[in-house]
């Protein structure tokens, strides 16, 4: 190890080592003071959701708010595989020499019809992937994430005398289809705006009480692989099934048999989830169609396990087709639509953040957490762990309702539910307080 690399190595170790954290004593009150203005911003985002890859108005609003605070802002950062531009936002605030910290938020919403009954509930519809209108809702809390980011941006401007370095705020599109992080990196994100020394992100959670955060170390979220399975048959009249090969019946059996892949072919000590989320086939009730399309999602914590399950899916589909007598030229086809790796928190950096958050919120409001089978693409920004990265959970559940849920066993509405509604009044200032404290300590 040369002296130069020795210095860099020791500096990185020191930067990730737990140290005594001292959050500004006025920070919680300052974040609370922002709540009325941030509530209006939150409601605006919630009432005006946009689907993945179509976040033009959302990104423009976020960019405008950051520009007003004095950040240097770039819009339309990102390039998808098909060459189209993305709606990514990058805002930079330089404040002398020091580390470069990246804080990432996501911006897109989901094709979900909101049923919360809120007076600011979404009534938006947009064209879906097939061009047909679909309801749109912030059912995953990205509206909360953006709101917290704006609050943090303001606190950091007001406290410039207390930190040094460069703050890099990133509004990422297309998280729900796990394409946005890759698109921004493909558009030379770090070459254009500088490579960060540290990256932090948050995600709201309906299993963590509002007013608290939860921070985990190591693998915290599973990899996600989206699959398209086309099951083919031979079309015929609905009254004469013997004249064809019914792909709907074959698809129905596959859905049931596929659940035995994880339960009977995978080591039970290796967590995995395989779910069928969509089935599309047929045009009329008395016509047996030629084919049926199925959309699947696969979650694992290892590449080897993922590849094994993909092979098992293909073998199962082909075996069923052969058993049904489907012609050889009509065998099923399986393709990977999109994939993102396991999200991994840098352990030393996570421990450091836990100290900062505990100082700002109190130790009782910084909780441990276990890995979940949900997935994210924010980890891609770490370049396979080259950059210390941590994503933590921001409590979004009403504490009283969560306690009752744990007592009765009846779960609260989950992320992606049409009933999901964060307890935003405590969650927003908690998020601003925690993330600001973390940012200021990283940038000391």
C-alpha cells in the first residue's frame, strides 16, 4: 500500500467510525416550525402524483423549490435504455472544502386507485403502459420523501456556518420500475456533478411508529427481478376445447404449481418470494385464446438463488406445457424485464448514522430493523459498495394504531395499498430532524 492510498484508506475508516454526535439543540423546533409550509407541499405532491418515467411536473416542482433556496439545479438528468430522457433532478450546494454528501429521494407514484378518504386524496388518472387510463396514487410515500428533502434543504441553507463541504440532492425518477437510478448513472451523473463520498436515503415504513426512524446494517432489502412468462396454446371455440390447447387453464395450473418452487425446491433458510402479479389473456368469453401473458416478481438475497429460481420457473412452465400436449413450436417463453440487486447498508456508516440520529431524536426513537423482501434501486448509486451508503426507515404509522395492530395481529395498510396514508404530521419534522442532523455531522 503506497503512502497516498494508505492516507485515503485511513481517512475512509475514520469517516465511517462511530464518533460522539452533537445535533443542534434547536433543530427539532426548527423542523417543527417548517411543518405548516411543508404540509402544503406534501399535500400538493399527494394530490398530483405521476407515474414512473412521467414525473415531469413533479420534478419541475421539486427543482423550483430547491432553486428558490439557492441551490444550483439541473433538470432532466437521466437516460433510459431506449434513449429517452428521464426527469431526474440534481441540486448542488457548495460550502467550502469538505466531503461531498448525496441525499437521494424518489419521485414517482403507482397505478393505484386511492381509497384513503383524505380530503387531499388523489383523483388523478394517466395513460398506463398500454395507453389505457389508470388511477395514480402516492401509495409508497414518495411524496413524503420529497417533502422531507425540501425541509432538509432549507435547514442546511440556514445552517451553512455549521458545516463544510458539498451537498448533492438527487430527485430520482422511475424507482417503482427500478429504472431511475440506472438511468441517472447512464447519463454520467457523477462525471457531471461529482462523485459523492457518502450517500444517504430514507423510505417511510408503516411498521415503524411516526416520530421514530429505524436503521439496519448490511443487506436490508432483497433483489427484485421482474419476469414475463408467455404461455402459449392453440386457440379454439369455447364450446370445443378439444379442438385446441387452452393456455388459460395451463396458466391457472402454473400459478398454483409455481408456489412449490420456493416452498419445495429452495433451502428454507434462504429467503425468497415468487408472486404472480398480472395475468392477461383472451378477448371474448367464448373464445379460447392462443396465449396468456403472466407478470411475475421474484425477490431473493443472492444472485445464485435468483438464477436457480428463474431456471425452475422455466422448467416448470415447459413441463406443464408438455404434459398438456402443447406443440413443440408453442412452448412457453420466459424473459427478465427488469432487475435490481440487493440493497446493502455499509455497516460502519450505518452505526455512525445511528449515533447521529439518536442524538437528534433520542435513543428511544432510533429503532433496529430486520431485512425485508421489498426492493429498491437506490443502492446502485453506491457503485457496488464503493461509496458508503445507508437507507433507513422513516416511521409513518400512527403510534397508537400500530400498537393496537401489534396487539390484535390485524396489520395496518401496507405500502402500495390503496388505503396507505402516512401519519405525516409527526413524520415530516422527524424526517427533517434526523436527516439534517445526519447531513450536518457527515459534513463536519
